[in-house]
């Protein structure tokens, strides 16, 4: 089975690299996004996100005529849906509105023989729901939930499994989990991905594929929660958690992760709630891990409050308005520009709201602050080192590892400033 044209719905951190890699294999790719600015930038052969090597791939694909972007879906042999899947409300219910909107936008241009793959990380059953939306919009076509292997349209789930900062390499090298609603749906998906995937394409059903991605990120979340909880315990007992973990990891079967200010990103901070929402009585450990990691930012903020109090005690002629606090890092992980679900960003915002003095924000991977922080100052690392009274390390970017501030008033959530 060959595919000469492909449409990728959603041109963000996953959709755009995916579109570029397919285009590099001489497949005609039309990328679709609701963001007109992003569409215009891509059509100039440029990119609107930071990801190593992506700019080169997009420029080449656009220049050679294999990639273009638009805001309106067009007919294609196959469609890949890579839109956000956040949660909503205090109960962390999955928000499928982006998938629903994408489904209803694609439906009018579907043709018999098309393949539609949902790549968005999704709660169990989302692929079937997407197929149901298609069927409702296109009663003239048949779908796997009613016609099985004989359906006009093939539908599958294939979650992305890549690390920001290494997306272009991992898209090609990593194994892919292929979950078709039928065997023919899976086979068609394998044929599409094998145009560039060097790893193994492992076939399962759609529900298991959905659960696989949620399981991977929940496993990581639980392990991070152990490290974060350990850091709070050690602080209470006056033990250096970084030394403790280093010692414990000398055991041949122990590999404790490094603690931090919380957990961020669109996956690990979100996906476990998809499991909890479906099986609240059974997912007790997964829920607890989420609660531990969600509580860490408040613990960090309390540490900053203590540091401010210590500074004022040592400088009795000054008030809180005279204290300058610098927050280092806003991204959800090192050396990227992605602020989605970032605990560092949330902590910085809360400090800025609580503190009556100056708050300096340092994030070397962005050029401007998000709207919720734009009334504060984005400054260079050296300026923050020279002028801040209290230094709060939230993300271990390479720039911060090279040299730290000389001040002793430091709240280091990553253990890189000694």
C-alpha cells in the first residue's frame, strides 16, 4: 500500500516534525492548523517552535514543494491528527474538544480508502469516539465500528513517543505502537509509517495503544513522585537529598530519578489523569503520584518565602519591596522553549504575584514572555546573577550549569548549584 499524499492536522511540537519527516520521504504533505500565523511562517520555510534540526527539514520540504500549510483541511490519502488533549475542571476530566473539532473538519473531505490516524495522546476509547464522529458526519461512508474489515475508512491510534529536543531523531529511530480498529487498519498504518520509521512497528488494538502511552507516562510520573517526595522528606530531616540519591543509586538494582520543582509538559503532567478518570477506584497509586508532583510547586514557593524572610532578617533596614528575586528557567524541561504545563512557569508566576519587590525571569530559550507574565522582566542570565538578592533555580538549562550566582541565598530545585 502506497500513500502519495498526507494531511497532518495540528502543526505543533509533534505535528510539524511529523509532517516534515514524511515530506522528506517525497510524500506530498499538507499541514493544517487553526493558527494563521504558524501557517504563514511554515509556508515561508521557517518554524514557529524550537526543535533541533526541524528548521532545516521544514525549509527543505517547503522549498522542494513537498510541504505546505493551510487552515482548511484538504483531500488526501491519509490523515494524521496531532492536536492537544488537555484536561478540564477540578476532576481532571479529559478534554476531547480539539479532537472533535479536528474530526469534524476532516469529515467533509474523507474519501473511500482513506486512513485516519490519531496520534494525540488520548484517554482509552478516544479513537473509537473519533470514528463515531466521522460516522455521524459522513453517513455515506462506512467505518470500522460497524463494518469491520470491510469499512470504507481505516482508523487507528499511533501515539507519539518522542523526547523534546530529540524529536527528529526519535521519530525515525523509535519503535511505534500501531493500534488499528481492525487488522486492515493496522496494516495500512504500518505501511504509512514504514516510509520513514526505522524502529519496529508493533501491532495491537486501538485501546491497548492508547493505554500504552498513558502507562509509559504514568510510570515515569510515579518514579518522579518518589524522588520529589524523597526530597521533601530529606529537607525535613536535614539530609542532602542529592548525596542520598547518589549513594542509593550505587545499589545495582536501584535507579532513583532526580527531584525537581514538579512535573510539566503536555504528557507526564496530564496523561495519568486520563487513567484516573476512567478507573478512579483502581488508580490509587497513579492518583497519589500526581498529587505529590502537583504539590511540589507550593513547597518550592514556601522555600522562596523563607529565603526572603532570611534576607530581611539579615538586612533589617530593608523591606520586601527592596528584595529582588530571580527565577531561572520557565520551560518544563532543560534546553527547550516549551512552557506547556510547566511547574517552573507556574512557580514564577505565583512568586511574581506574591512578592511586592522586583521579580526577574530568566529563560534563555524564549525571546518574549507569555501573556500571563508579560508585566514582568525577561532578563539575561548575567544580569540576574549580578542584581538579584535571591536566586531560584527551576530548570537546569545548560547556561545555568556552566556558572551559577555567587550569592548564598539560593533555592536550587535541581541540585546543580553547590
